[in-house]
């Protein structure tokens, strides 16, 4: 059991960010439901601005979400030429990246719910 004090305002902000990320992640794996860029930018700004306010284990969630977005963006960027040149392999790569992104967001939410840090 974690005996460190909990900052409710930081946790609320973290939940809001996770929910925004979750909307983006779910819409990425459902064809035609892309709601991503604007919500993702909002969530990323929240994470960057509030990261320094998060105490202890809660700070790991902010860093985790930032790294997840950066890695996903890099992976999409690297696979974009494949998507443009050969639709099917590119589509498979983007589906895999989207599922990975969704998995990381859900994992983070589970860890936050259990008031535990999240590690890479």
C-alpha cells in the first residue's frame, strides 16, 4: 500500500489527460472516427505544463504520457512513407501503432487507479 500523500488536483488533471488520450486512442483504431490531433495537442500541453506540479509517483504518469505521444508520433512519421507507397503494409503498421498507443493509455489508467507509478 502506498502511504505517500495524494494530491487530488494533480490526480484529477491526470485523469482528464488520460481520458483525452483514451478518446484519441480509441478513435485511432476505429476507421473514420479520428478525433486525434486537436485533443492530443491539448492533452500533451496539459501534461507538459502540469508535470512539475505532480508529486512522487504521480509525476511518472505525466512523463509516461508525454513519452507515449512522442514515440507514437515518431512511429507514425517513420511509417508514413510505407503507408503512402504501399497501402496495406502501411495500414497494418498504423493499426499496430494505434493498438500499442491504446494499450499504453489503458495500462497507465489502471496504474493511476491503483495509485501506483507507471514505468516503461
